[in-house]
C-alpha cells in the first residue's frame, strides 16, 4: 500500500507543539469585527489547543 499524503489544507491550519499537542488559531477573527467585543477579539488573537475529541482525526491528516 502506498504512503498516505499529508492534507495540505490541514497542515496550513494546525501546527504540532514540542509536547505533541496540536495548536490551532481561533475562527471568526478575519472580518466583520465591529459587532464583536474587545474581549472577544482579544481572545481570538491568541492560539488555542485542539480538543481531545478532534485530536486523533487531525493527527491522522497531519501524519504526526
């Protein structure tokens, strides 16, 4: 069986940390920011970790 290719769309959106966790950016921070509070926009600026429920599915696509 041939090797499975990395899903490039997922590789651009997620990065693996040194401890093996997968880091992601917050959704909704690109446009239509006028209706969002300062606190909400500030929290979207920081990166988050992928939830445990989605971790295995994303890791398979990244081949890590």
